[in-house]
């Protein structure tokens, strides 16, 4: 085998390997999952009628989550007419009364779901760290998974490309 073909085979092997790894880290498609918000609204975790969806896994005792929530509210208010959906998913260990108080005290305008049985987090590759945000395009593809606080300048760029 010539060196040229060895390089081609090596490049294809590396590309295939990293493609498989990236699909293991987070799935390409959003799981089909019906959830209920704290207001009793039944909804799918992803709805193709929205141009862009952010699923934010958070907890009331997470300083980074509490810090970024007002910016998520601002982002939602700025882009909701352009087709953005934000769903906040509180972690299974977060007491429901604390979640409800947080929603009320902070005027959270988007749906909040309490993941009391941890099934939603498990469907997204068993999310454990907060905050973690999943960014989903209109085709239902996960385009990014952010562990830690969101870089809202970067998010603005992503939204401008997808809305």
C-alpha cells in the first residue's frame, strides 16, 4: 500500500472514531419525551414549531444556575416572538416547594418542569451537573451541550444563525 493510501485510511479512521465519540457524548436527536410544566401544561420536551429550543437543567441551590436565570429570562423575552422556546428542568433533588417559590419570586415566563424521578436527565445522557443547557435546532438536532454557565455572547451568535 502506498503512503498516499495509508494517509487516506488513517484520516478516515480518525474521522470515524471522532464521529462515534461525539454521538456517545450527546445524542444527535432529542429524545421524544412528554413532560408537564409546573403550571400543569403537557408538552413535548422538543416541539418542531419552535425554531430553537434551550433545555436548561438547573437547581435552586446552584449559584451558577441562579446567576444565569435572569439572563435566560432576558433571552426568552428578546427572542420569543422569533420562535425560541426555553424549558427549565429542575433536578430531581430540588424540593418542589423551593422550585415553585423561585419561579414565583423571579417571574420566570417560560415553562419549568420538575424532574422528580430523574427520567428527563437520564434521557439526555444522565445529566448530573448544573447548570447544563442543551441547544436544539428546529430539526430536533442537538447542536450544543453547555456544561456550566452559558456564554450569552456566544449564544447570541448561535441564535442569530438559527432564528
